[in-house]
């Protein structure tokens, strides 16, 4: 696990400013994604626990979106350069370095976890352990929203992401992993290809019973 994470960290450390400039305002042109994130925030608020982690927060733009939607949001990321950028760009919000499989959060502390394309670099065999950690930090009734690239294939597909290798997933397989981790995946949204590769954007919303 450590080797691919070290590679991912180094890759994102090297593209911070470019990455931030490309994605800072991306939701403005992504109405389906915006709707799913808004639904997630509404449901988290309804739990009575608005504390939410943006795991793999990158330059912090989605953490700021969650804050604007009324959540007590903070960001966590593997890349120290991304965390530094996020702190400068959003000084009123909290950002810390952390691995997604070892979150600095107490058991059952959160009403929500957002993983916005931040699990895509995790090798398939390591994803169950990562999902178990998201479940650990969620309170009963808490929500997890995972966004990823969807593959029209029976198995995950490794591809050359612009930053570092990544995986696209069959949506049913990914939902099955969420269920296996102890979550109830109760809503999903697929929409237009995210890139010239033709992958669909996928968003799966799950609840901890």
C-alpha cells in the first residue's frame, strides 16, 4: 500500500497549481455532480450531525462547497503540497495531511464523508480496507458519497490518469464493495462521459445503518 501511495503523493505534489486551476470552478459546468453533492449535504444536515470530511480533498475546492452548503466540513489529503494550497486558498477552513485508510477522526464522529474521485488511485485489492475506515468514522445514519469513473466492464479497469495511474469501476461491483463494508448504497447517478476516454461519471450515495 505504501509504495503506490508514495507515488500518488509525489505525483500530486508536482501538479498542485495546474490541478487547482483546472478544477477550482468545475462544478459550475457539472449540474449532475452539483445536484448529487447538494443532495448529500442536505441528507447529512438532516442527520443532526453536520460534521463532514472531504477525504482526498486536493486543493480544497470541494471542502469549500460543502462548507457553503451548511456542513462543518474539513479536508484531508495525502499530498502536503495540496494541503498547503488548500490552506492558503481557504484560510477559514481546516485541512490536514492524512491517509484515507488511517483517518485522524474518532469512531462514529462524522455525519458525512465525501470521496470525490479520491479513491480512483487505490488498487482494487486495497479498496475494502479503505472503505472500512470510512465506515469507522461515520456515525449511525451517516452518509458516504463516492464519485469515480464508471467502466462498462465486468472488472475494474486500470488506465493512465493524467496525474498517476487510476482505476475505473463497474458500478454494481463498487456498490457491492460498499455493501460488503457495512453500508447501504441506496442511490446512484451515472451521467455523460467525464473525458475523451469515454468513462461515465458515477456517484454512489450510501448510508451507515
